[in-house]
């Protein structure tokens, strides 16, 4: 797993073998004060993407010794930074059509709830991803 | 008395009270200052420094004149020219002698680079006519605020023992613990503003209080520049240290 953000667990990143997806991108979109109140949007990404990203990050960060890797900074090289940003942008775009929503406090945990992203979610997901802030979990799973 | 001997006596006078920091079992009714975080630890007596201050009724510490006032934590080695000089010479080499790297002179935890510099400094001390420079120290100081979002009343609150247990894990750096915001000199508002999620309530303590309880707080990479990890405490002990405080930063 390569984590882009971390607070009491990984908030955004890529990992292997996530709930049936061989390689996946995930990002937190909703969070409540209570400890089981985290909803992640996830999507499968092309196999080999994680290794390619690890190769890019290894140029400016020491090689990871642990499974969870949290680079403090994005790549300094403009080409490397562009690679990472393109990966995130493509994954976020694919969430709209192929994404899954998972409710779990830690992304590695067995989710409390899960379902596919549907059309009525899109405006809310877009708003959250554009703002960089987190929504409340109300209404995502319970009408 | 030689300078070195004097320095070690001063070191003893500073270090010994930290070992047995006595606390009250009930909290102080004086609330924390929302901006500075002063008095956030409501179990402290006399600013945790009974040799410097008095606290006649347990509510608020006072100076020798008996007049209550706010003072940031201070000590001889950081507040006086002579102290800074002695600290610059003896500072990090002291940490080399401790298993936990804590430096009671600078009140910091030197990073690996600083400790390496300190070793080189000791080598240069052994060689006449080589000038010994100031050894930089890194780490979160004892008086730094430590903030974690969430309440501690509900079992699902992030500062309850259950919430702290749920948030605990092993950071990529190898540090096991739970996430907080902490940085030297940062105010309560600044740290609350760096939380990744708006909490109505936060838990507040200091790095010194965590260390007095047997734990530690280490700067670790995360979602903000002030992300840190508290390690070495049970969820129950950590929850008890986190003084419930209303988040002074309004919801965006």
C-alpha cells in the first residue's frame, strides 16, 4: 500500500487486493466524529500501476521498508508529479462509472457496508473531491 | 565549583522532578485557554513546576508574589544566556547517554542526525583546539500541545479508549500508536485547524504529560505538517490524558 494521506489510518492511496480488486485507488469522501464513520470511494486501477508509482516515488523518497508507505511530499520532479497527479485524476474519474463505496474505519478492514457508485451519487462525490473536504456519512447508505 | 559540575547539578535539579510528576485525581475547574492552550491539562499542579510556582487552592498557579499570571514553560537552559551556552556545549551529548534519547537540557528528542552530530562533537572535544559548534536538536518539546479530534464520552468517540484503540496502528515509519496534531510553538487553534475533519470537540494534552505517563509523541508524516503519533500508552491511559475541549475553530 502506498498512502498519500494518513490520520488514524490511511485516508487516500493505492493498494493491492482490496475487496476483490487486484490493484485499487481509494480516497476518503465522508467522515463523522464516531470511529466507524468513514466512507471511502474506491476503484480498480490497471495492474502494474502501483509498481510504476513506487518506482517514481523511490527517486525522491527512501525505499519503503514497510507495507504502508506514506511519502511526506509529492514528487519534486515535475514529470514525476505529473505522473502521480494523472494517476489520481484518472482513478477519480473512473470512480464515477466503476467505483465502489465502502464504509470502514480502516481501508484494510472488512467494510461495515458497501455498494456500487450510482448516478445519484455523482454530484455529491464530485463536490467532495473538488473541495478537498469530507462529507458527513449521513445519507450515503441510509436513505 | 567548576562549570561542568555546576551544569550537572542544574541538570539534576531539572530532571528529578520530571520523574515523579504527581497529579491530582480530580480535574482543575479552571478551564483551558482556547488560543494558547494554557491550563489545558486540568490535572497539573503549579504548572507542573512546584519549585517555581505555588498553587494555594489547586485552582491556578502563582508566582512567589502570590499574583496569578500566565507564563509559558521556561527553564534556565532556554531562558538565559549562560544556560543556552551550557546547553549548546552539553546538550545533545547528554541524550547520547540515555536509552530514550531524551535531552533534559534542551527538553527535546534529538533526531538521528542530531545524535550523530553530537557523537562527532564529543570526538572534537577530545581533540584540543577544535572548536565545538552548536548541535541542532530536533523533536517535539515537552511544552508542545498535542491535539486529537473527537470526544471521549461515547464509546465511539475518537478520544474514548475504544476510539483510540480503533485509530491505533503502525505508521510506515515503524511507530505504533494513534494520530494527533502537535508541533513546537503551535497554538491550539493552529493544531485544530490542521485536523483532517472538523470535530466539535477535541482532546488536548502536552508532549510532557504524555512522556510523564510513560509514552511519547513523535512527528510522523501524514495529512498535515503537524501530524504526529502518540506511542507507548494504553488506550485507557491515553484517553485519560486527553482533556475534553471545545474545538475553538468554527465549522467551515
